[in-house]
C-alpha cells in the first residue's frame, strides 16, 4: 500500500479582518481567498487589549508561514552547507517541523 503525504495549502496567505483577537487566514493563490484557518483568543472580553494584540500577532505569523518555509528552504539550498552548524541544524529542523516531521 502506498501512502501519500499531504502538503500545505499554497501561499500566499493573508489575514482577513484582524481585530479584537479574532481572525481568519485566507489562502490567496487562486485569487479567491479560501479560508484555511479561523482562530480567536480564549477570552471574550474586548477590554483585554494585550490578549487581542497577541492574537493579531499570531495571525500575522501564521499567515507568513508559507513565505517563511520557502525562505528556509531557499537558504538551505543556496548555502550548500556553508552556514554555521547551529544555523544549518535550526533551518533543517524548522523545515522538518513545517512539513509535519518530528521536533
């Protein structure tokens, strides 16, 4: 039996209507903006400004994931092993994690 490994939805991704700790991440490669992730903070109190800011920052990081993965892969491919060992190991671990591998 052959198994197929799933891949992530192609980027770019964008954050739709961030604010008050609630957001949706959209994949925009097809130009239509298919929703791929909906999240919110666990508090339903608009007064918790810091938690809402954190949720908005998390949304930006999630939306940047495809670009960050591509940058890691490009760095690994372009450097041909000349990066310092710790940097090389960190980049390889990040790509492995992003592709569903172990930490």
